C-alpha cells in the first residue's frame, strides 16, 4: 500500500477516535466511503495528463517498455561520451551533459576538468553552405531530443497529435510529436507504437523532417539500436539516420534497408544524474517541468 495512503488512513483513524461516542457510527461510515477515494487520488499522483488522452494507452505501453515514467523522473540529467559520423566525416565531442529539466539543454566542457558551459541552439540558416554548417551545432542541438525520445515528448513544450491514415492500413498507433521553442533543425517526429506485446524492448525507429544545413533537407528515419538497461531505464546507445529522399510516402514505408546512414551517433560512459548531482555540476537552473 502506498505510504501516502497509509498516512491518510492513519489520519482518519485518529480523527475517528476523537469523535464523541454518539456520532461514531456516522463518522465510521464516512471514513469507509473516503478510503477508496483517497486510494484513487494516491494512485494518480504524478501521472502524466497525457494518459487521459486518446494516446494514453499507447504512451503508457511505450513508457513501460523503456522502464516506466516514474523511474525516468528520478533523474534530472545524464553525463556521457558522444561520437559519430555525419556524411562520412567522423567526429568526437568532449564529455557532454544533458539537462532533462525543461527546456532540455546540453552542456559541454571547453577543456577536460573545466567548468560546464551551456550550449545555445543556433537557428538554421538556409543560405549557409554545407561546409559552413557546424557538425557540432547539429549534434549538440539535437542531443536533448534524441537521447531518449519516448520520455522527452512528455515535457510540457511538446505537442502530440494522433496521425490518421485512410483505410486503416497500418496496425498500432502513430502520432506526431512537435517541440516548441528554439529550432534545432529537425522535427517534428512521427512515432509509431505497435499494438500488442513486442518481442524486444525499446522504440525501434521514428521519422522526422530535417532543415539543418549539415544534412540534405527532407524526411529521415532514425533507428534506435544497441539498447542497454541502466538504472532501470532501457536506453539506445547507437542511432542511425537514413535520408528518405527517394520515397514518395516516406512516413508510411520502412525505407531502403540497404542504404547507408548519413548520420550515426554513439553514446558511451552514460551516467544518470539526480537533481542534486546535476546542480553540483551546473548549478541551480530552471526546475524540471513535465506534464505530470
């Protein structure tokens, strides 16, 4: 039984003992009627209001398969080593820190052991050439979104819209997730949650539109691979991004499985951080705000 519910029942019991003898039958009846209501209130504490929408059952399944929303909310950030390739060019960034507290942001160290500096998203500039586009700009700007997309979309700055397909050709639930605020150059995302239980844990892929000059514009599919379980959370440690420029219905097709990814990301040495640990590194910033 939840500790909060136990305390509330104990409070009612104490109140009942202080009621005069003549009024105790009525007080006992009222207490018995209140207990189920109190239990219901306790069960919904911290629940995301998204669970009360038409997407609720699908989102609950998605979060459960990644370790659960309650487990995710125990952490306020993560440290990691980040590397990858963009159009065949390898890159390796310094140790990074992701602040989950809204709005999510990335921090980096200019030198090993130095202070953490916040990264500010630079708005995409369509007239800038590909060579002038910063790979680091793309990587740092999108990392808070893609580090754990299933949980990121629960933040208050995200808007979710269920996708409708004529004829019901697809099983499961598809929805669009669009983030408000500074534009990192990718999004919105189209996410599909399969119906029924899956043999493997974790979101396998999602689709999005790219506007960032570091990559060709158009629709992409990101595949989430190499899942690990860390502190109760199932987390993808490798992502591969495929350009779907030759597909007429990119969001409805699995894409060309023989194509090579234009963008790959690898996450290593991941460490989740509590609120106290995060504040010890970057100081007290804006408190985390989610839809719960």
